[in-house]
């Protein structure tokens, strides 16, 4: 259904902004609006952004739309000069399942597939590291032709 590749990701240093939110009280658009405004003010010409979710360890064990997590809007620290106005995040190295996704960015079907079909039938389980999406040049928010890569942290069962 979706193209998946198992990859080793090296440690990444991210510059960005973050907020605590839940799916029920989702303020992702506000976070991205602030971050993109900051990047425009800095006159950065960026074509690859990272949308990062940091979930508490047992987030998926008793899932509820009210459960809170940390959302980041960011870029690789290698792309721009360091800014003291932005927060930094280290994403540790590790194994990830990389899903190439084409479609609407607000369609939950890809995540239902990952967590309800692919992951339970795979030889992997979730690892407690950040989940992230790379929003590259083919990403077009809420466009059915949009493309992005979704990275889910995994380890052997």
C-alpha cells in the first residue's frame, strides 16, 4: 500500500520552535505559521523542513486524542547559521521505518496503516525516539499531489 524502507538515521541537530499539544487541541498550524514567519524574516531559502513529534513513552499504549505530546517545526542545523532565537533538538541515531507518502497531509489513513497494519505484522516495535516527517520540495500542504517522507522509530521485537 505504501512504500516502506528500513533505514539507519544518524544523529540530527534541529533548529526550530516547539509546543505541547494534543490531537484534540491541535495547534500545529499556529506553530508552523510562527516558524515560517521567522524563517522568512531571516531570509532563509529552505526547501526541506522537519515536522517532529516527541511522544511520552506510553503514549500509544492507552491512546486518546487528549494525550499530549511535543510538536516541533524545524530545519537541519546544517542549513542555516545558528540562531539564539530558536531552540535546538538532538534526534539520536537509530533505525527507522521510512514511508514515502503522497496525498493530503491531513489524511490519517497513512498513520492508521502504519500503526494498525504494518507495525503489528512487522518484525519491529516502536522505539522511544522522535517521530518525524521530512517536508521537501514536493510537499504542498493540503494538496492531493503533496509528497513527504514519514520516519517512525523502530527496534526489533
